[in-house]
C-alpha cells in the first residue's frame, strides 16, 4: 500500500491564493505519462465541508497520499487549494482531485469566492464529482450540504453548455436508518434545491438529469467501524474501474479534452474562472484544440525541418536529379502527418483537420523549393538531351523539322516521366509552367540552330558564288569585247540558278515558308549580282591598265596573234586606230554595269569623242562657252547612277592618261620603221648607179677583153661575199652607219684570218672546228674590247625607254637624249593620233 501511494505523485494544482501551478502539473503529466492517454482517462473530484474526511476517503478509495487531518490535534483545515494525484491501480488512467473544504472558519463566513471558483473548476474539469456529506444532515433544512449544493447548481449555470457530470453523493457515518429511506430523502432535497436555483431562460424547464447523473452511496464511520468502512470503500472502488466506458460511472460524459491538452485546458479554465467570466466549454474545447493542435503541428514541422532523411534528400536534389524523389518525400511527409494524427486524434475534429491542413501546407512550402529545383534539373537535362540528339540527327543528314519534332517529343516525354516520378501525393503541384518553359527553350534553341544552319548554308553558297564568279568575271574583263557583259550575264544567270537550285535542295528539310524561302533565294541572287558588281568596280579602278594591255596586245600583234615586226610596210596609223578602238571598247565595258540588258550609247559616245579627236575640240569649245560635250557630265544617258562605274568626266581623264602612256609605244614603232628603212637602203641612189655605169663603161669593156681580170674579180667577189655573210654587214649597219663602220673595222681582220685558216684546213684535209672556234672567240673578245661605245649607247637607249615608261605611268613627261627629235616629229605623230 505504501509503495503504491508513492506512485500517485500527489501535486498541488492550485494553491490557497488561487495561483495555478503549471510547472507542477507538467511534471505530474510527464512523470505519470499522462499525455499518452489520449481520451482514455477520467477525472474524479471531491467536494464537501471542511474536516468531513474527504482526503481520507480519497486515500482509501484511490490509494493516494493526500494529507489527512489529525483528529488528536483538533478539527482544522487540512487541504488548501486544489491537489491532484493519480489513482493507483485503476484503469483507465484516473486523475483524483482533492478540493479545499467548504464552510471553513479559516476563510470566514463571507469569503465564498474560492469555494465557487473551485466548484466551477471541478464541474468544468471532472467527469465524476464526489460530494462528501454527513448522514445526520439529510432531511434538515439548515443542513451543511444545502449551501454546497446551491453553490454547485449556481456555478453550473455559468457554463453555456455544461458537461454531463456524475454527482456521487457519499453519505458518511451512516446510522441505523436504512439506506433505502435515506436515498429518496436526499434526492428530494436535491430536486428542491435545483428547483429553487435561478436558471437562465433557456433552461427554466430543463430537468436535473439533463446536466447531472445523480448517484448515492453510504459509508460507515471510519473511526467507529473502520473495517466495515474499508470493505465498503473497496466495493465503491470497483465502480471506478472502466468508469468511462458505456455503463460505467462516467460512461455518458461529453466534451472530453485529450490528455495531451489537459494541462493547457485546465490552466485556461482556471484563468477564465479567476477573471470572473462565464465559461463557454464548447468554445473552450475549440480553443484548447486549437492551441494544442497548433503545438503538435509546430512540433512536427520542426522535426520535419530537421529530419535527416529530408535534409539528405534536399542536398541530393541541389546536386542533381534524384530518382524516386516523390516517393521518398511522400514517405517522409506521411510519417509526420501520421504522427500528428495520432497525437491530435482526440481533439475537436474541425480544429484538428484545420491544423492538419496548415501543417501540410507549411510542410509543402518547406519542400516546394526542392521540388522546383528538381524540375529545373529535369528541364535542364531534357534540354541538354534535346540539343545533343538534334545535333546528332542533323549530323546524319536528317531533315531539320523532322529532327526537331522528334527530339522535342523525346525530350518532353523524358521530362514528363521525371515529373511523374517527382509527384508528391499530398500536393497537386502543376509542372505545366516548367514544361512550357522547356518547350520554349527547345523552340528557341531550334530557332537559333535553324538560323545558324541556314546562315552556314547561305554562307556556303555565297562562298561558292564568290569563287565561281570572281575569277571568271575578272578574266572576261581582261579579255574585253563587245559581248563581255552578255557573257557575264550568262555566267551570272548560270551560277545563280545553280546556287539557288543547290540551296533549295539543301533547305528542303527546313520546311521554310514560301515568303521566307523566296526572300532567301532573292538574297542569294542579290549576293551573286553584288559579287559581279564588286568585281566590276575593282576592274574599273584598273581601267588604264586594262586599256594599256589591250592597246599593247592589238598594237604589237598581228591578226594571227603573232608578234608584229616593223618592216616598214605596216600602216602604223591604222594599227594605232585599231588598238585605240580596242582600248575604247574596254573603257566602255568598264564604264557601267550592264546586268539588266538595257541598251546604252556609252561606246558610241566614247568612240566619237575620243578616237575621232573630239576631246580636244570639246575642251576648246567649252573654253569658248560652247555647251554640248557629252563627256562633260557625271552620269551616262540612260544609265542609273548606281550602275555607273566610271563617269564621263572620269573617262576623259582616263583617256588622257592612257594616250600619254601609250604615246611612247607609237613613237618606238615609228622609230623602228625608220631604222628598218635605213638599214635596207645601203645601196647608192639610182642616179649614182647610172652615173657609175656611164663613167665606168671603158673599165667594164676592159674587163670583158681580159678574162683573167674577170676571174680575179670573181674570186674577190666570192671572198667578199664570204666576209659579208660571216660578218653580217646589214645587221651591223642596222644600228647606224658609224656604229656599223666601227664594228666592221674591228672584226674585219679576225674574220679574214678565220676564213684563211678554214681554207687551209680544207686544203690539207683536216677539220678546222677547234681553230675556228678559238679564232672566233678571239675575234669576239677583240670585238668587245673595241666597241664600248656601242654597248653603252644601247644600254643608254634601254634605260631611257624604261625611264620613259615609268614617267608615262606616273603622268610626268620625261625627255631622254634619244627622244630629242620628239618635238620635231610632232606633225608626223598627229597624223596617227
């Protein structure tokens, strides 16, 4: 018995001053593991007059250890305030509450405040209220139990919705009067008190049984019949086993607070009672459920936030995609929500569910960033796979649109599969926005790849056009001719059509719209045209060079393209006119872009104004104020400005430069012709020959009469002819008479010696090659040593020619010693200009 009493953990709940011992109650609940009981517990309180044996009854009935009055020290107050303890050995868990006695001299006659407060507290908290009363008070009008019952019924009216409480009247020190007679009297007294108590209008006709279950029992005197008392108490104790179940002493109780909220509930009830406010038990129940469920929810949320499995999962998600994310996270959330349900199951359903929803909402808010991060990883992975697969398909030559559609479908399916694996059953999160972003990203990448591929494709064909048009167009300009632009147009059309055809085939997989495709094709054609125009402008900048090349080609070569030899029979004026006409033709070709096949008069204007000598006339006419020079303009008639390569004014300037630079070629040709004539006119004039024939008639007749002289002359003729051929007399005199004489004089004797040696060698029958070669070497050495003047003169002539060419190209006139006759022969030059 003593060991059991140690397990009751008697604790003062409210002291004599009305202060609530919250810390002591928490220790009691923790020590007795009361919070784990849920709704499976009962609360028994005892009320009664002071020194009526309440604590003694509780100690024997529930094996508690409340302090009892010592009768040998007098009758005085023993229990101050309200004490609680656990009923030992009774199931379910039963909390025993010992209240301070009423009608005590310590508080005085008028101080009934605490009595009412404690009575109201007992009715609000206890399932069974034991009212301890004396047997001799039954039936007496002024009995001590009358004020107690009035207090109970009066405070009950302060409860808006009172609990169904069991009032167990324990009659102490039962006399010889049978219990069957005492019980009806007691019930009659209780009914009278109930009828006389003022009640709210809503409960004026409410019977007592609506609020209370009245039970009556009687016990013998503890002091006089202790054994009988203990037996009767033992019997009464059995009624508290399974007291909360149907048929039990508190089987029809209502509005039970779960054990985990008992501490907070009792504290709040006492607070309301102390503030002298009406106690709304339903509202109080909701309030307790609200507070307690919120505490449980916060506790579970804190545990979730620090859960190792959740933290590991969150860290893994930040590192990359996690397989089974939704299943793992749902399991973690299920565990904590289940714990919440277990602990909050006995609280008011509406509050419990509301707090559960709040807990789930907070939990989902906690894990939502991880979910979004996971979706981000899934989107990035799907996008990367899309890029890789698209690149692989395009590298294999598959169609662009088909490849994009296939890769997008595959990547979207992969993302959807990952989203399904990440679904949390507690949330209805929608991944459609991330999915739409993935599709937008894939479309954006596809567009960029499409633009890049098309750009590369266009660049490829543009490069092809540049290669196939650049050099051929340059070659056509170099050749020059009336059909140059016709050939360029045919070349441009052929290459542009080929590029467009190739581009159309290559771009078929892109499924371009008609407008976009047409625009690209037109851009490709425009590029081809721009290549031609660019090349034409470059060649136009070298117009003088092309004209000089053409002039030189025509002037220095005959109709068979063989180098022309000036023999004196050529018509240099006609040749010069033909060469300059060819140069004008080149200039007219380079003057404007003719890709549109529109006729123009450029060549006619240039021919009439330049070849016919109208430039000088136009210059003089302009000086005299006469207007009408077609070359005095910046544009060509009928040619748009953007197609003009060389303006008329520039053509005039180019022609002046050209004529100045080609004048030397004509001068050289004239000089060569004159030199050739001089070299072929070595015989004396006809009149001299006639004079020699008349004056030498006698000598001729003498030779005819003497044949020996004729033979000698014939031998001399043969020897002279050999010397003539050996020394190349006409070739020596081709460079001038003086130079020819010097050269012949220096080589005459060595040549005679050579001929004599050859004759001697032939007469002896020996070859004369080596001596002849040696003699020829000596002769050539002698010739070189004896003709420095001719060599220096030739070198000086070549240097002068080069200097003249250089000066002509730079536009500066240069006069050399060899060209001092230029001014003298101006009249002759003009006939060829």
